[in-house]
C-alpha cells in the first residue's frame, strides 16, 4: 500500500467551479494548507479533485514506450494485437505475466489516489460553512465524490478481488492494511455510495462533464449486472435492479444514439447526445487524450505525431467476426485500413485494420493534441445492459429489450432480430456488446462476469476456463484475477497471499 501513504496529499490541484475549469491552462484555485476552506469555491474544488484520477483510466505506463493502462484490458481478451514489443504485449499474448508486469501497479496506484481524493471530499465538504453554500449543494457535491469513489472501487474489485478498504482520510502513515473481500466492498461502499448519489438532486444529464444521475444509474446498472453474475452470484434480484437502473437512464436521461458513428469522433459532441460519462480532456489546456496517438498504425507517417504507436488493434479473427454488411467495420467507422500520408504523396495501406474510434482528425493532421474525451458509459452500453438484465430477470426478452438491440443493429445497417429464446437472445446481446463496445475496456469484464468467451474461429461460446485464444494461450482460473503488484506486497506483507497463480 505504498501509494496509500500519500492519499492525504494527493491531487489537490484543484480546479475551479466545474470540470471544464480543472482543465484550464491557468487554474486559480490551488488548495494549500493555508487555504480558506470556508468558501463555496473551496467546496467545489474539493469535489472536483475526485475527478482528477479518472484520467488514470488512460494513464501512461512508466518504462513502457506506447504503454497505457487502457492497454491491459484489451490485451487480456486475446482479441488484440500490437505493433510494439515495448508495451509488454507478449506477456499477455502468452498469458505469462506476473506481479511485476506492466500496468497492474499503475491501475492500483491511480485508483487508490482517486479514492483518497474522493474520501477527502466526502469527509470535508459537509463541514464547510460558507455563505451561499446550501445543504442541498453540499449533498450533491458529496454525491459526485461518492459516485467516483464507487467507480474506482468497482475497477479494483473486478481486477484484483479482495483489496484494502479505505473510507477515511488517514491520520498517520501506518497504512499496512489487510485486504477486504470484494463482496464486502460492494455491500459496504460501491452499492451504498451509488444509492446515495441516486437519491440526490443531481441533474439527469450534465454537459460539462460532472457526474449526473444518468451517470450514477449507468454505473449502478453495471454494478448490479456484475454482482448478479460471477464471482459474486448475487442472484436474480440483481438482474432486476440492473434492468431498473438502466431503464431509468433510458427514460429520464435525455440521451440519444448518435446518427453516425463518426459523431463520436467530434470534440464538439463531448458530454452530449449518446455520452453519459466521459473522462475529460482539453487540448487547449495541454490535457490531450492519448488514445489517438496510441492507436495510429506504427510509424505509418499519416500524422503530425512524432510517435505513432500502433499500440492496440484487433486481431483479424475478431475483425472478421462482425456480420456481413455491418457498418461498424466499413472503412473509417470503427476501424480503418488506409489513410493519406501526411505529405500527401499517396495513401498508406496498413497490414491490418486499426482502431478509428479515437481518430481526431485535427490532432492527426494539425495539432498532435487530441481534444476528444474518453467514454466510460454511453447509451448503447446502457441499452445492452438493459437487454441482458431484463432477459435474465424475466426469463426471456421483452419488447423494449428487443427494441433497444434493434436500434443498435439498425445503426449498423443490420436487419432486426425477432423473438428469440432466452439463451439465444442473451448470446445476441453479448455479441452486440463485443462488436459495439469493442476497445472501450468492456469486453474483459464481460468475459469475467459471464465466464464465457466468444470463439471467433468456431463461432461458439466457450467456457472462460479452457478457452484457447488465437495466440494458442489457454485461460485458466489464474486469469480470473490480476496479481496484486509486487511493489505493493513488498512494502505491505498484509496484502499477501497474492491471488492464485501469483
């Protein structure tokens, strides 16, 4: 728990009156020990601090050229390839990673830093008495912080299982905490935090990047769906709760599917339309989304970036698993296979299909600074969560579930589905999640909670344990949890024993 030692002092570079403010180039509200905490501005800054580590979802990996925390969940699926050996891809391709491998330590550190910032906000904001700061405003700011704390813990328990439970700002540096069972963390922190936020007076939609009720309920839908499945096995009631939370987003949130996939590549659409919760980036504030450069084919010379990484791209087998005529695999929709050279001397034809979801044309051709946000939840994801959860809860698909799946298929230029059995409908939803949410860090977690993996060669649904990837590696029970990083267990033996296989 080495990084927990700096929770009290972490990320208090705070931000002004909104998420946009914390990305400004010249922030004016740094909190220092001598700062006046008795102001509305201080309360808002404290709440905004909890957002800072959301950029940890795309954190650069030290000592890894082209490495990024986002890579981990894509490498693990067996449905990704990489142009860069420096990313550590081979360790995940062969499933030979260990507790010192790239990414595990950075994910752990960033999530706990976020938890520390959230705990400080949750603990401090209720004590601030300032003119113009109402109890309702304080409750909503605490709701934002508790939502983000729940989100950070949600990532941790899915990755590592039992982890230390920290809910208060430390008063000393003796932080050799033991691990707490994942179910206890769901029951004690994740679900109560989200339920608290769901009962607040936050707006259903927020176009500035702040947490909204739509975001709270989208996370709740995901949490309940995960809790219902493996490894918690919470039961049918949690499928019903997941369906109810996702339906609330659909009915009350004011969100709508973008007409075109390329609408997601437009900075002007940040925090609008289909987007429910995003990690905020601002090229103007020198806060650039790293995924554009990471996913440009390696040394392709199609951009002004000095580094074009080709860090992650789909295997041919996964790309070919999309149905015939699917618009998502048409050129420059979700993927692309060629692009003009930056010197306009002709087009480069790539050896594989590469990811177009974060292709920021202004950044690629002009600025080398992507202004796109990174999406954590969008409406298509919520449609599919509702479809899966309601199908399980009701013993088969209802009319709304079929309608939402068909809305996603219609945008992909695919024919609508009709009435299917419960199992066939579930498999259809899982496939749509694979295809629609590909490379959005969703697939690995879907594999873990369903314990199923689509075999892109045979077309079958394999059991997770025993599934053989196209790289010839076989998933075992050791893949169900990531190892606790060695640098953490070295300074805190109470984190041992490590997860099985490590």
